[in-house]
C-alpha cells in the first residue's frame, strides 16, 4: 500500500520561529515530491516542488532523501500568514501518461503573535 | 494568473439523486484530475483523464462515478445515485504537458442528505 506519513502536529509557534515538517513515503519508485499548503476549507495550493539536491524559495527550504524515503520542509522567520495545514505530497507514475498525487494527512501550523 | 474554476461552490442533494460537478481546467493544460476530501480526512485521488479518456481510477471511483469532457473547456464529474458517504469536498486539478505539478480548483462542497 502506497502511503505518505507526516508529523501529526499540531504545531503552535510564535512569530519569527523556525519550524520543520517531516514526511516519509513508502514507495521507493516515487517520481516527484511536493509540499502543498491548505487553508481551512480551501483547496491545496502548491507551495514548492522538492528536488533531490534540495531547494529554497525565500523563507522555505525543502529537502529530499531518496535513500531514506524522507522529505522535509523548513520555514524560517514564520509569519502569521504561514498558519495553514502543510501537506506532503508524492507523485507515483500511474501508468500510461498520467500521474496521480498521494497526500499525507497534513500537519496543522498555527503561528501566534 | 490562470486558475482552475469549479461550479457550483456548494451543492446540496438528496440521497439517490444524480449530481454533476463542473470544472474548467487551465486552458493549455492537458491532464485533468478529480480528488475528494471528506471533512477532517486527507485528499484522495479519484480519477485522471487525458486525451479524452480515463488514464487511471482509484477503488473509490466505482460505477456510480463518471467523467466527461463535453467540450473544449469543461470537465465534469457525475455521481449517478448519491450516497450519504459521498458528502465531501471535490477538487478538480489540471497539469500542463511536461510537468508533474497539479493545480487545484477551489472545490465543490457536496452535501448529501
């Protein structure tokens, strides 16, 4: 069974804190990796793709360790607007020419003033 | 910035009725998907669609579900005879060619009474 497991959370941090999210996936044949954020009762929004070499986008840094089947997201200098559920998402090749996303349950982050 | 749109935003129906959920994917995208999210649970893949046919479907996508691209812009999900357990948010997503990144619409909240 193909699974994506995340820290259960929730995380409550003060503004300006650094927070890290961890994720593991079960299928070693996984093709691509993402972090999405989801605000309450809204759609998942792509935050960043995760590459093997690691990648950074402003205050956000994502890492991938294929050997350990582990993905992480680091948020530095957290803002009130970062409050959301962070979803670890893995893409398995579904055959043919399509891919399907498998989502973790998400980790709720609340940044407090 | 182009977006995926979905209508209606909220649909209330009685058990046993048919519903059609509508999506307009981003115009130059070629791959289309439906996902659902039961309240408090993770986002789950339903079906992927490419070149006017289903590429893959999950075990959730049984004979009660169907998808169609009736014209060049709309992508629909039909549930023939709704059950109480079909109550969920239904998200449409699309992907351009040569990309694994999926972009989600705002969702349709389906309530079956």
